[in-house]
């Protein structure tokens, strides 16, 4: 999967080597309270250095997402049973506009940028998650349900608090982790209120290179990394 001039993420002695812009990597999420991956999105590296990983998920990208065992979309199931029914994974395309994802090393959230058609900026989306674990083929995390929407006028609001609460009732998140996630959310809010990076960095004006091909989804998208670093 590491195409477009990519280099291994973990070098001898633990030193860091970064992916070149235009490289193709995988952005994956493990299932909650499990060991398998249930979300995988091939992306193109925009920037990768000691301060930030920025990637672009292009329209039409083939991805993997969780569905109920009968193929029903997860969000089509009532909240009370959403996290207890059997699940599987399904391949599909990312429709609509692309998404720019930004993550700083060690931070327990990533920030996604969404646009309306015609590149009218819609919003920033703070996805609370485990800090990214990086390996030679991409980055891995675990989603923590709670999110924050940040609007162009700098207003913000919490998202998915009902799912966050239900995940705890369903045993996917213990009290300690839930407290850590809530604290991470409050830290993110402080960044928003101070209008710190990446909100102040002008990423809403960024545009992808039109020559970039759409990354492909490999058959072994769920492979176990041989080496992982944070």
C-alpha cells in the first residue's frame, strides 16, 4: 500500500522517518472492545512531520465499514441495540466530497475538514479517538464515540453524546476510559476557544493536487502490523 515514494515509518533504533507527500497509506480503526479492524480508509499523504500528519480521503475511495450481520447500516439500528447486535464489515465507496484529516502526534483526537459542493467550507469535525499508532502501511486508532463540530464562525457543539453514553452501557467503554475521553474533549474545546492549531492554520483553503490518483483498497487491508509506534 505504501506507494508514491513512501518510506517505512519505523526505522532502526526507533528513529522516525516520514511519508512523502502523495504517498498512499491506510487510516484504520479497531472495533471497540475488540482486536479486529472494522474501518479502513485508503488516503493520500498531504504532509507528515514531527508536528502533523495530514491526509486526504478522495471522493470515490473504496473503504471498509462496519454493518450489522444482515447488512443493515449500523445507524439504521435503534440506539438501544446498536452495539449489541452481531456485526460484519462491508466494502463500499466514499460518496460526496472528500475529507481532509489532520492529526498531531500523541493527541487523543483528529480534526477532519468537510466541504460542500463547489468547495464551500462546511465545518471542522473533532473525532475523539486513541492517539494514532503508526506502522509501515498506515495509522491505526480506536474511535471513542464522542465528537465535536466546529463551524466557520468558531461556534461549536458536542456530537454523539447519546452514542457515547450507550457505548458505556453496552460495555464497550469502562468508567476510566470514558472519563479520559471526556477530559480529552474538554482539552479539545480549550484549543477551539483559543483558536489554536489546526483551526487557525488556514487548512480550509487547501485543495488536493488534481493529478493525485484515488488510492486503492488492498486485499490485506486488515493485516496485523509487524511494527507499531505512536
